[in-house]
């Protein structure tokens, strides 16, 4: 036991190995309860169980990583490989972006050198960066700053990784002891922040195993700065090109993280477990069930997280994709340009405006469709909605809950229009459907459409076919819809006339556009560029 205490990484790995089985068993029981096999759950019970399942998964993943790193330490040749810090930074930034935002901390990752490959075991060095960023977040107050920088080291063929913060800092007389197992500084002990004193010991063990060194000093931001010096990966000789290809992960970048994009990511990882897959999503939410939005508006689905949850209640967020699927997701990030010649995508973070590039071997476009808004006066009035995503659903739901929507006019009698009709009727609204064609639901035969129309009217829905909308009337809020049949009272209007392919990114890249306005693809969903594929509503 004394030897284990002197080797904190192996000690923690032994504990993790012993705990992994029981935690996995507990997770299975929780998932069974979440599936309501033991009886129905209240909303609060479900929320607590979902949190418990996520914590169990985090524990299992941490245990697996600890055992993997310890195994690597037993095989020093594993540290002779190369670790790509560009990849590590993306993964760590993606994981800690939301915790930083919750504390309004500015978390900045910056690469200031051309060489991003360091000698070492990539999962282990990922653990180093995560531990240092986690430590900085823990001791940095709200509205603070954290800078993570990779740059050339002082010595030739070395890299310098620094993590500086504006937190409480480390007293000079405590810096030498900080990397000892189970040691916590006086200021850390006096704070309410949890900790075991093992995180920085892990950093020291892993860094030295990779042939590097770590130190701590004062940051220019006012807090602590941890500096890790590593050896840059040596160039691989041409005769070992075959081995290099095995170590250089196949890079797949997917633009679009709602429906088709996550499905492609999961399929790629099943077929190529060692691939490096990155999903870029402009919005905040990932992999949500768009078809469930009407049920969320109606209140049948009470929590928006249920639209993003797996069958066992796990929320499909960035952490889920990273830990369960091994897929990096960059939400609230826009892909604004494709450089086909260099095979890279230019991206921009919505919150900070920071721009960077992602290289790809294969690129998948899954940006979906955009709602068609008729070119008629009045569409800018308040309480005029489309239903393109969760934000629109929130607006509709808020209007319903504040009692501002008694008379609802739905422009368009397609799938979205009919689904929203049910939601509004469920809320007790008076609903009118306006359809410019001779029947609603064009995908049905005329006789079937007539039966549907009669069914709607029996439930108090007014259906007007062959009706052309001319304008929306109102001062600030919409109050009526002018059509060829006259003015129809409306305290809310929902535009449901269809969607068009979102192909602007593809057009700018010079990809071929088909006769329907979507991206032209072959039978394998390959575009006019053999390295770019497309899937979903934009095809």
C-alpha cells in the first residue's frame, strides 16, 4: 500500500478497476427505472435519475481512461508515438465550454506554432490538458479568464503548453509541494472547492512518462500558470510512411448536428473506430427530435431535454457524444467556408467570433433545410412564427402560456401544419388552416385528404383550401390575416408552407446544385467533389 501511495496514478487506477463494475451495475439499474419498467415516474424523479445516469457514465469513462493510461505507462513504447494538440484542444475546449459559460469565464485556446505534434500517448496528454483546465476552472472566480496556449519551447524541437488563469494563484513557498500526491494548498483547503490532491500528481506522472516536465508560477492574468514542456514529435522517415498512416487518424468533418449529421458520425465510428470525427453545429442543441416539437408545444413532452434524450434518458449533448460515441461536437459554431483545395473548413465560434480551421479527409454536409417565408407584408409582426427548431417552439409555447394566442392561423396544410394543429387544439385554441392548393396533405390521395379534412372540422378546426394569403395585419402584434376570402382574426400565425435546401455553403464552395435546388449527389451520396458527401434535406 505504501508503494501505491507513492504512485498515485496506479493507486487511482486500482481503485477505478474495483469501482467500475459496481458503478456499471448501478447505471444499469437506474436505466431500468428510467425506462419505467418499475412504474411511472414524476418529472422531478426523472430529472434526478437522468443526472445520476450521467454521473455514472462519467465515472465509468474516467475509470476506463485511468486504466488505459496506467496500461500505457507499463508499456513505455506507447509514449514514442505522436499526440496532436490541435485535436486535444478541440476535445477539451468542447468539454469545458459550457462549464466556463455557466460561470461567465472567458476560456481561450490558442495555438501559436506550426508544429502541434508532441511525443506521447494522446489519451494520456488529453488527460493532462483536461486536468489543468479543470483545475483552473475550479479556482477561477466568475467573470474571470483562462488562457490555454501551445507554442514553441525554448529548446529546439520542444513545445510549451501553458494554462494560465485569473484565480487565487499558488503561494511561492507551496509550489514545490503542489505536485505531490494528496497535497492541497492552504488556500485550497480553506475554500469550499472539492478536491483530493491527485489531479496535479497525475499531470506530473504522465508528463514525465512522456519525457517532459511541468512547473507552476504566476500568470500574467493574476492567478496561477502551469507550464508543461514536451518534446515535439520527430518527423517520420519516408520508409515508415505506412506506419505513419496508421497513427494519423482519418479525419471526418460533419457540418450539421441535428438529424443526418449525428447519424453519419455514429455510423463512421462503428465502421472506423479509430477515425477522428468532428460535428459542427451552428445552434446550441444537438441531435434533437424535430418531429417532437409539436408535442413539446402541446405540453405532452414537458421537458425540452426529452427531445434530446436516448431511449434510456441520456441527454445527447456534447459530453454524451464525446464520452459515449468518441465524437467531438462543436455546437454554437458556424462553418462559413470550405477550402476544397486544402481540404479544410473555416469555422467561427458564435459566442466569441474566434475563427479557426479544421482539416478533413472526408467532409459531410448535413445543414438541412430552411423554412420558406412567403413574400407578403406583415411577416415581421410579433407572434408570427415558423417551426424550424427549439427556439421557435419556445416562442410559440411562451405565447400560448401567456394567453396571447386564442385565434391561431396556420398558413400551410402540410405535415408541420397538421401536427401543429393538434398541438393548438390540445391547448384549447381556435385554429384555422389556410391552404392555397385544392387539398391539404399533398402526400395523400384526394379521397384520404377529404377524410382528414372532415376529421379536423369535427374537432372544431376550420380548413380553407384554394386560399391565397395576401398580407398579415397588425401594429406590433399580428391581429388578422388578409386572404382572398377576406380578413381572418389571428392572435398568432404559424408559417408552415414548406422548406428549401440550405445550400449556401455548398454553392460558395462550387459544388453542383441539382434541378430541385438541393445538392446534386450520386447513388452513394457523393457530391461533385469526391471528398465531400451530403445527406438530409439539403440534397
